[in-house]
C-alpha cells in the first residue's frame, strides 16, 4: 500500500517504523526534518511538505499534537486538496470529537474518507506495536485501514466519526483519575508511617490492581518522573473531554474537572514531567 505518515514525534516515529517494517511504500513528513532522516536510511521517501507526502497515497496517517496542528497540516498546507479521491485519512492524533467530525465532513466533500483513530499505551506500546487504537468512522473505510493499524496495535471500531476521539477521552478520564487516586493513596500511606512500596505490594492482586498501580505507582515510589506520558498532553485531553461533555449537555464531570485542575497546578510548578508527577502537586497541596 502507498502510505503517507505525517508526524514523527515520540509516538509517531515508532508507529511509522512499524508501518515501514510491514513492507508498505512509505512517504514521511515531519515539521523538523531531522526526524525524517532515519526513515530515508530505511527506504522511506521523505517529503518536503504535507501536500507532497500525500499526493499519491492510498492511506494517509496523521500523528500530531493537537487539533489546531492537525487543522494546519491537513487543511492549511493544501494537503487536503492533494489527497487522491478514494484515499483514506486516518487521524491518530488526540483531538476534539467535534474537530474529527468537521474534518471528516470536509474531506468527504473531496471524495476522501476519514477515520479518527487515537491511541493509548504511550511510548512503550508505540515501540512495541501494542497500542490500543480506538476508531470512529464508516466500516468500509476502517476495513481498508485496519490491516495497517494492526501493525501498530489492536484497533476497534467503536462508532461513527468522532467516536474514536470520545473513546480516547474516556480512556484519559480513567487514567487521569486513577493516577490521582493512586498518588493520594501512596501519599496518605507515607504520611501515616507506612512504607509506600510495601503498600503497593500489599494492594497488588486485590480490587485496587491496575496498570496504573503497576507502572505509575512504581514511578512515584522511585520518584522517577522522566516524561513518558506528557502532562501537557493529558491536560489537553481532559479539557477536550470537558468541552465534549458541554456540547452534549452534561453539566458536571467532577472527577475530570478536579484532575484537570491538579494537572494545571503541576504544569505551572514543574513544567511537563511524566503524568505520574501528579504526586508532586498533591505533596504541594499537603505541606508537612
């Protein structure tokens, strides 16, 4: 398949490598050209612009930071006009559901199909090709894209245009609130004189067991807040969830609003550490 991949950052880079390893004819573009060079060495074509990258593509994959950047790369650069009719655009960025629906409608006017397919699993899953991929769109377009998505992880069609983004927001609500709950629990245990590492060990296998307790709690215990999952990105997703809820007439998402407030405080004080750094914000709010 002739595939264009736009965005080769922390997530997009390893995802594109899996696509290339799958034997496809890959053309790549990235805003900073240095990230494209290793792909040229592996046999990919490097394009100078998004429009050039997509000109002959059957499948266009985007992995970009946010909705405004997707808008600029896909529509502001002229890429939309260069995509051949009948091609499928798979946007794996995490953006607002309303943005995904708008992009699908505008591309549809040009005869181009669209699937929103954001991912979960972070850089570890991107490297391993084990991402959870939540897709929204028409079944026929998803069926065409699914064999390529399978190279990057496990893809599930969850509903119409925008539904993939809603599923990703649901994921981020669960992850964010659970990170906060684990951080509170370990902080309370430590302040009361218990060994947080032993508390984590004792909780394993019970009803509190989770991927967050496994990975993120260990990072908190080790005080290893090197960025694997960006706080800025997680806050963007939480704000997008609040926006989506408001559009649907939902008056209150209290866990989401509180978690977003905690991340805002963390970012203001510490920049952009790993999202397990929520522990740092809770420590600030509970001085000794």
